[in-house]
């Protein structure tokens, strides 16, 4: 009975995290689950990923290492570790780990999503796009996949494709500020400052005072003939 309860709690937290992009609520939910099951490797890796998004790299790294120690064949944890290493400035180590044959062959849905994001983190954009398209062939209503695909296309400088992908992501996650951020950057790259400004304002409303959003708000606002 307890296992069923925890499974349902994880599913609900995953919906908040991946489908709705409500990271703060998801983070609280995952921490509450760990109070019930302190050695749940799945939840630990989710917490690690959210700490990464908060910029708390040491805590994120500690959580993901513990998750891997508890279960060393759960791919989501390894791909989360790769993303953390990238943000810690250890891209060479992250790239080596991604290319390693020692990585688990785990085809669980969220693992594939994290693999696509990890590929993008180590600049393997074509690989990231390929994985995203593979997932979307089975489930084309997941905002996190459309977001990852959009980010990969942005870094490939396929800005129109990025805008299309990120727009689809917002259909499913309308309050995900990073999607607005990357769509704003895509619009700005095409010198469409009016749309870029509207998106960066939306991002600022959701995540006020975020460093990159604040900087872009000023830059794009000037290009759009606005002062902030």
C-alpha cells in the first residue's frame, strides 16, 4: 500500500515538473516523498535536476551521486549528472561520460527526455533532435520534449524551427519561463524585437529578477525602442 502511495505521489510530482513546468511545487512534492522514502533513487535524481535549475550545483551533485550509488543502472541519474557537470564547467568530463559505453541502456520515457537534454548540453544537437523526434513519434503532447527540441534548434541557429517548437511547448506548459526565454532569444536572433520583447516580458512575470531574463529585458527593450 505504501509503495502504491509513493508511486502515485511521484506521478503527480512528475506532472508538475515535466508537463506543467511548475518547478517550485514539484520540488516541494519530491522533498515530501523523500520524507516517506529517504532512499528513493528516482526522486533523488529529480531533486538533483531541480537543484541544478536553481544553480545549487554542489547540492545537486551530492544528490545525483547518492542516487547513482543506490541504483547504478538508472539512466536518468547519469544524464542528470552530465547536465550538472556541464553547468559546473566540466563539459569535457560530461562529454566523455555521455559517450561512455558504460551508460545504462535505459529506455524509460523520462530517461530518454533527460538524455536528449544532456546531448544538447554537450553540444550534440543533432543527436538531441533525433532523440526528441523519436519520443514525439510516440507522444507529441509533452511540453518538456518540445522545449528540448526547440533549444537544440536554437543552438543550431535554426531559429524559425526553434520558435515553432517552443510555441508548441508553451501549448502544454504555458507558465514555463525558460521556454519564453529561448523563444525570445530566437525572435531576437531574427531581429523580430517586438515578439522577443513580449516573450521576455512574459518570462519576467513568471520568474522575476532572473539574471538572464533581466539582462535580456534591457537589451531587447532598447532594440524594440523601449526603456525599462
